[in-house]
C-alpha cells in the first residue's frame, strides 16, 4: 500500500508516505460447510501477478476460537484473544459507540520487517492521516493504533469497476474509508511480491474473526486492496490474506450483526 523508500533505505511511514485447525465449539461462532458454499471467492489472479502465490510456502492453520470468544470480542479496554497478541495504542471503547464498520480491507505496506510499531505510533499521533487502524508485524504482533470512532485515510475510493478479481458492482465507490477497517501487513520490502509470513497469517486468521464478531462484518465483506482499487501490477496487494479469510466463512453472531 505505501512505498517506504527514501535515499535507497526504508523509512518509518514518513508519516506514512501519502500520508481455531478445529471449528469453534460454540454454534454462534461456527463456520459451517453450508456457509462456506455460499461464499464467492475471487477469481484466480493473472500469471503476471502470480509470484506472491508461488512463494507463499506453508499455509497457516485457522486456530480454534476459545470459549468465551464472543464476550471477549465485544469487550472494552484491551481484550486479549488466546493465540493473538494485540498491543493497544488506543484501548477499545463501547462497541455500541464504535463507527458503523461494514467492511475490512487488507493492505500491505511495501515496508520492512520491524516497522509496524513505529507506523502504528505515527498513526496514533495523527489518526486521520494516510494509514490504517491496525498494523501487523512479521512476528504476528498486532498494533491497534486508533480509536474505533476515528476514520483513517486508506484505499483510493473504491475506484475499481472492471470485475477483474471480484464483482465490483457492490464495491465501486461503496467500500470506502468511512465504512471500512484497514489492516496493514508489513515486511514485503524490498520484494513486494514476498508473501506474508506464517506468523502473520496465523494472527490474521484470528484477528479477522475478532473484527467480524465485534462489528458484525460478513465474510463477503473482507476485501484485498487490489480487489476494490486499481493498483500497480507488480503484485496483488492483500489478495492471499483476504482469500484465506473468506475461506473461513466465519459467521458473526446475530447480536454483533444487529449492532
């Protein structure tokens, strides 16, 4: 998402450049086979952007969700989900008072390993600048940078309408910063086609369900940045991670969906 190069060396967001394998045991948070059948996965990427897929290596396993997951996801303060490490630079408030988040957009920074913390700190200092709410380090640590009511500037206005990856009739000019949570993965510098690490994937498969449950976000509303915005053709930003999330076919509880 954000190129972090200056004088030949990566910098910390330069103020951001333009800027569980078991199913959950509780029925309310189960990903059913029927639900998976209803989820439309994106079409395969063209060969020109297949490098990331070829270099993926071991796939991550979806950790089982713990007992009490729904309650943890709906809590305030600094809830910690077993199997996921979240550093809260801004504690959570009341879920009922959060912004009406309806989508999740997966980004990749084109930045170096070890940069997630500094980028999240910069975002926390200026929440509405170019960037996202959550940053994921290569070791899987998640940094929650902004309040749930803050609108960060990410994405390019959902300007893709060519149906290259998914049906864009529902996303064009609709999946935008005011209704979408941005999650940024660091570590694909200097090779932008480098896939997310296994630790990042493992963390993501818990984090995405946490976000879905907390805000009542449907699986089909998890998007890769490339799916909704026109991007460069060097790689498909966020595509592998968004596809992994959709394959979970996770269903948030009715309570979360109704808020």
